[in-house]
């Protein structure tokens, strides 16, 4: 296993530096952060890449290097986390629910190391778990999908068939039916193994199958597989919705919006809090109220979102935050109700 280190360096204490810079250098010496990306790769244009943007922001602002490793098979997760800890990394950021078991094992072995897990929960005194209310952000893009659809049929393509992705799908369906109670929502999952996160060809096939059933807007929550869904939408002259990161730029004019899951903020905060000495273990749950999820509006999709659609999403968002709309969480009872 090869663990890489980013190339930037933290400036040393040079003669003549201002006291503030000396203080910053001292603080930098106290942390040696690391991140273990999960299946799909650092540049998956989605979940992992969002985390990468967060840690890169931290590096740009502080000059502090971080170690990184990209998991390519399931056996590497525990090994990578342990190797990071053995090499003195602290804090260590694990990306994805599948790292929960490996992180629990390794965190017990290194009780003095701070671990942050994104998208999973580990109940240990040296682990911070960050999870999101994906159903709330998915509700909002569901509203937009139903309002944009000209056929009255919208689709969803998930990656690996797990409760977490069903949560996305359920929130999306609730939002679509909130906007149009008669809308038809067609769903497909890509597979049942981790390879489902990185299969653009299969994503394209599933999207084409939904288009053949009159779907004209598809929301993909499938990691790298979503790239195939988005391309199929372009080819068919239909619309797609991105996930996790702002993916509007991938196909301007064809991407209706993207459901933002602020893993970049979670990653940035994990490193920044450790540097400041304010990092704390425990569970963090981020929804609309915490700006942990949302939707993307920018120069790439503004022509697709009219004022009526924008107002509808703003009202729905406010009502979710106030509690007037309660978005059902599939993971609470493995059902989807509206």
C-alpha cells in the first residue's frame, strides 16, 4: 500500500517572520491530518471529490499538508486507517459508511488519535461521526424535478442498493409528490456491491430505460455511475440532477440542479477544528437548518429554474426548517411514506 502526501509544504520558522506567522507555524506542527477516500476515487465528481475540495481548502488556507489514500478494494480500508495512525497522522478522516467497521477497530487501537467519519456512526470517545439529512435536500430537488417535467414522470437512479441511498430516493419522491401529487416516480438501483458506485455504462443503460418509460428528469445518487446518467440525459435531450457536489458544470443546460451534501464543509471543519483545538467526538447531524444539505443554482442552470420554481423550493425549505413539513426518513423504519 502506498500512502501519498500532498506536495505543498508548511513554511518553517524563518528569521524575521512576524509573531503571528510564528504562532501559526507552531499550531501547524500540532496536527498532521490524513484522509482515506472510499471506493469511486478522489475524483469521482461527486461524494469523494466533495471531501477532496474540503481538505484542499484547508490546505490552501493553512499551508498544512495532509496524507491521503484512495481505497480501491474493501480490504484496504482498515489497513489504510491503521497505517495512517502508525505514521503519526492526527486527525484522520474516513470517507463513507463502509469505513465504520474498520474505523471502530483502528480507533480502539489508537485511543489518543482523533478520527472523523463522514456518512457513518462509530460510538467511541475519540471518534466524531458526521451524518446528513439527505432526505431533506432530496425533497427539494424532487420539487424541482416534478415542476420541470413535461411528461409527469421523473426518475431516480441509485448506486449501491442500501438504506442510505433509499433515503435519497424516498426524499426525492416525497418532494416530487409535494409539487405534483400525480407525478410518476420510477426508481432503479445500479447494484448490490461497491462496484455500483463506479459503473457509468450501467448508469447510462438505466437512464435510457427510464427515458423509454416517458421519464424526462432523472436524479442520480450513484457516485461515479451518475456520470453515465448525465450523459444519457444530454443525448436524449432530457434533464438530470446531480448529487453531493455541485455537478451543474458537467453539462450546462442539461443539469437541472444538484442536491448539495456539504461533505466539503464536514471535511474542512474536521481538520480546522483539530488545528484550533476545538475538535470534539460524538454525533453531528446536518440538515437544511444546519446548511448541511441544499440545492445548487448557478450560471450553468439558472435558465432552467424560473421564478415560480425557485419560490416553491424556498417555501418548501423554510417549511422543512420550521417543522411544518416533516420529510420522512427511510432509514427510520425502511419504508417510504408521503
